[in-house]
C-alpha cells in the first residue's frame, strides 16, 4: 500500500549530502568544469531546436503570420488616432471603420500611383531603353572579345525557346498562385487589422489573464512598449520616406528624368528598408537617367540622391525617430541580412522594427526604466 500513500514526505538535503552525491558516479561526470560545459551545450541545443521548430511553424504559415505582423505594425502606428477619437467620445466601431478606411485608401493610393505612372510613361521609357540597348550592343561590338552576330542570335533564340517552354509556363502559373496568395493575405490583413484597432487592448488583457503580480505588470509594460516602438518607428520612417521621395521627385523633375513619379514612390517604399533601401533607390534612379538622358544627367541624379540622404540622415531622422530606434548600424545590417535570407523582401522590411521592438522589451523587462539584468550597463561604462 506504500505505493498509494497520500502523505508527502519532505526531504532536506544539506550541502554535504549534495557534495557526496556529486562525487559518486554518474553525477560526478557532470560536476567538473567539462561536465558543466556539456550541460550548457545541451541546454543550448534544446533552445536552438525549440527556436528552429517555432521558425519552421511560422515559415509554413506565412500566409497568416505576415498579415498578422503587418496588421500589428499598422495598428500600433494608428493607435494615437484611435486613442484621440475615443477620448472625444467617438464610438469604437465608428473610430475603427474610419481608421481602417484611411489605411486602405492610403495603401490603394500608393499602388494606383505606381501603376498609373508606369503605364503613362512606359512607351517613352521602352523606346529609350531600346535605344540604350542598341548603343550598348554597338559598344560591345568594338571590344576585342565581342560576341559574333551568330552568338547573339543563338542567345535570342534560347530566350525565345525559354518563353515558349513548359518551364516558363509553370513559372507563370506560380505567378498566378502568388497573386492569389497576395489577395488572400490582403483580405486577412484588413480583417485582423479591424480587430486589432477595435479590440487590441482588450485582446492583450485577455492574454495576460494567467499572470499575477510582477509578471502581470511586466506583461503590461511589454504590450505598451511594443505599441510605442512600432508606432514611433512606422510614423517616423513614413515621414522621413515622404520627405526623401518629395526631395528626389523635385530633383528628377528638374533634370527631366522619365518615370520621376514611379521612382519617387519607389524611394518612399524602399525607405522602409534602412541603409540598403536608399542605396537601391539611388541606383535605380541613376540607371533610368543613364538610359534616358546620358551619363552626365545620371551623375546629377546621383548627386541629388546623396544630398537628400545626407539631409535625412543628419537632421531629419534623428529629430523624428528620437529614441524609438536605438540600434547600432551593425545590428541593423545583421537584422536586414537575416530577415532577407529568411523572408525575402518582406523579411527585410519587418526585420528592423521587430529587432527594435525586442530591444525595447529588454529595456523595460525589470521596470519602466530598468532593463533586464544582463542588459544593464556596467559602472565603468557609466563613468565613460
């Protein structure tokens, strides 16, 4: 009956008992420095395996996770507007519908502007690009290792065969599937965004129900910090991107570069990828100017892009972003690389705000202004 006994016996171990146990096999194998290192290695392996499993689950559900993250970012960006309307007595449903319509209209306007501008100037750009390609081929023919006309014909024939092949057809079908996934994801994004705007605080309070005391307060701090960092990042980046786009648009219009409006919109979009986005936008603008107006005009375009980026980086961005993005450039580059490798363009766009949010959570882990213990600066750093 001893196996079914309900009484609980407390066992207290002294330090001497623990030391004696550690000196006996097999526990002695884990008591020396190498054993402790092995225990740490096993713990690291378990953590990495759990993280890999979480990542694989997220990666297999990108149709859900990406709209969820984007909806959270947009809801955080428009949280001040929602709070302002609630303070002034606007019903939750009406405030949510108004904010959601503003977001959808803004996103639709950006997409429509790109399509309209490209269609309006596509014929001119096509003819200029065709002339640029002919000039490039004429220059290539002057080189000592220039390809023969037969080789060029073979390359063109191979390209034509690829277009008419089944491989190209499967790629086109994959493109149709990508469009279908985009539409599905956009509808899901709007739906999730509606609930985040309307019931976001209540949803977070529901998730915090199992926690009590200091753990509950920490959860409240994490939620508030996440909304603050994401909202400040998006609003600051959007303002900086708008100023960049307007500045470069004015320069392109003065230099009479074709597709000035689509290039300005592209500058606005790529500004959400820090460091790399401005470089890519400048290269694209310079290439269009080179094909359309020649290398002198392209150099002027590069000068305009550099000037605008310097004004943004030295004056506008520190003023608007403030303390919402306290990340070193090295951390930003690593986050961009990891995000691009794991999630492509979307991953590169989301990597920096997610990293900034994670660091913001660390900064309030033990209190409103108290970082986690391992992240607190040492006294020598404070003196320096």
